[in-house]
C-alpha cells in the first residue's frame, strides 16, 4: 500500500531542535489518540446498529423503538468506558 505522505528519515528528525521534537511527539500522540477514538466510534456504531436496527430504514428515519435502542446502547457503552477508565485509574494509584 503506497502513501502520498512523505516519510521522515532519521536524518530529518536529527535536524530538529528539542522544541520541534517535543511538538512532533505531541502531534503524533494526538493523532494516535484521534485514531483510537475514531476506531471506537466506528465499532460502537456498528455494534449498536446491528443490535437495534433490524429492518430497513423507511423514509430516511428510524422508528421510535430503534431510536430508543440506539440511545440506550450508546449510553451503556459510554457508562462502561467511564467505569473502565475509573477502574484503571484506581489501579494505577494502587488502590
């Protein structure tokens, strides 16, 4: 798979000053986080869609039952993520 994005060579990175290296590291970290969030969003959409939308979408609208199911599915997903993050945070603190 070819990419249109030019690759960075080590020599290019060595020419950066410390401030630029730190900014590049932060940019890469932010992009990785954005990619993870997008992946989770796509997974959530897929899971909730398969669970809640069993028929065809008529007139470009979901029926009330599907809407409620999707809202509940998303809410539960977010609840589980929040609980997981809290649990991981307490584990890091040694609680």
